[in-house]
């Protein structure tokens, strides 16, 4: 039995994966779709929220997330997307963590990204996907998943 074709196929598959690899600073332009203010649409009555993203440099996006209960801010997240050491990271700075938490980008397209930090308690994975003027963000890990839905705010 000749195993040569299977071996060639396997190494071709591995090589293709290596060539596509992790998103890098050269892929930063693909994040343009994220810019602006996104208003949360799947909140409980009396609650609200939004995220705002601004491209502040060739290697950094600044953002924040706000959760509201009535007119009161109940959570403020300072967010960034940065290029560091040849990779792209989503950085979440939230009150319950002593230090900002970095999630390394594992996938990036013209309308979505996935980033992960397997060592973090929760979430371990963050996914954003834009379709038209809607944005879906899902945080997940340890068998738990939370979905956030947003609509682009144009004024």
C-alpha cells in the first residue's frame, strides 16, 4: 500500500495553514468596519448599552463599552485593539480584573474577528461579526456563551 499521496496531502495542508497563520499588523486595515458607535439591541427592559470604536493610529483602535440601567452607568469597559509583537490583540480593561486582559486574534476577515485567551477565567473567546448595519459579539468559555447584538448609530 502506497502512503505517499496521503503524506503529500498532509504536508500541503500544514503548509497552507502556516502561510495563512495568525492575523498581523498588516491586517489592521480589515478592522475598518468596526468604526463608529454601536447601540445594543438585546437588553432587558430599562437597560441599555453601546460600544464605540475609533481608529486612533495605524496600530491601535480605541474603544469603550457601556452598560446602562436607566440613566445610570453600571459597567464601563475600556477596550483596545493593538498590534504587539507581530500579532493583533483585543485588550479588555474591566473593573473586576486587576490588569487589562489580552486576547490574541486567531481569525480576521473583512467583517469579523475571533480572539482568544485560553488562560483567562471568562471569557476565553471573543467573536465579533458585522452583517449590514448590525453587529454580533459573542463571549464564551467554560461551556457558557453570552451574545450581544448591536445596531450601527448614524448620528
